[in-house]
């Protein structure tokens, strides 16, 4: 009770001080009104980026549904392998995320040449990192999955998953790079569009495969690899369109 009274007295004293005595600090009510235009711009950039993560959840959910008949060992191997991959590709993701602000600064300054140069540099660095990680995962798949599982069946499924999915890494690097560039350009809708294409390119064949029955689990990973390369290609095409539509006006403005 005493602490509540002390807090109320402190708030009252501060209100009296700033309202009656202090004139350097004040509150302008008009500044409290929401700026709907800025809110709209924030949502236009943030919602599509958030939608990408929702599609990633759906992608993983479809995989768990497709391999459910292979037993808990296969599901455990996929869970451990996918988390392992997410951790190993963090350096490449860090480079991609760093490229976004640089792209945004140069795009805002009208330096189309620097935007293109930054994209090329980021793509080269990320691809080099992904090639190194892919090689390590492919050749050390047994040792890597062994840190998370000791059961022989889980390890066998995990090694198979890692060795196949490592072929995805270069395409994943391209996707990360393009998504970061889209954010720097202030339009994340193309990234969501390419993710949607990947989901559709994966879900439709996998649902058909499950309906047929009697399939091998590696066929699911093959479809995953194919859909990832499709997304990488779509991302590059969409980025090329963004460059042709938005960089020329920016360069003209700079001149």
C-alpha cells in the first residue's frame, strides 16, 4: 500500500513539474495521431515478409504429413536435419540480411550502379559460403546427424536427407540474396510470390505422390530440391523485372 502511494505521489509530482514549471519538455497532442500513410508503408513491407514465414510453416507441415507413414524415425531425422541445416546456413543469411540496408541506402540515393554491384557481391559471397557448407554437410552428414541421434534408423534417414538436401544450398543462397534485395528496394511482394510458387510446385506433386502410395521417402526430398530451384529461378526473374522498372528512374533522378 505504501509503495502504491509513493508511486502515485511521484507521478503527481512529475505531472505538476512538467505541466506548471518545466517548459522545455511538453506534449503535443497532434503528434499522437496515427500517421496512416507511414503505417501503410510499414505493413506493405512487413506483411509479405511475414507471409514468407507462414509459407515455410506450411511447407514443413506438408513434409511431415507426407512422411508420416515412414514412422517416427523418419520424422525425427527430418526434424533434426532441418534444424541442423538452419543453423549451418546462418552465416549466409547474415550476409544476405546485411545487404538489404546497403541496397536501401544506395537505392534511396539514386545509385543504381551501386545497387547492382551490391547484388553481385552479395550473391557471390553467399554462393561461396553455401558451396562450402554444402560440401561439409554432404561429406560429414553421418557425423553431423550423429550429434542429435544415436538410433541407427534415424541416422540412416538423417544422412540420406542431409546428402540430398545439400544440393539445395546454392539455390537457397540465391533466394536469400533476392529476398534481401527486395527488402532494400522497399517491395517484399516478389519474395512472397516466389515462395508461393515454390509451395505450389512442391505440394501438388507430393500430394499426387502420396495418393499413389508405395513411394520412397527420397522422392519427397527430390521434389523439395526441384521446387527450391524453381523458386530461385522465379526470384531472379522477379528481381530482374524490379531492376528494369525501378533502377532506371532512380538513376535518372540522380542525374
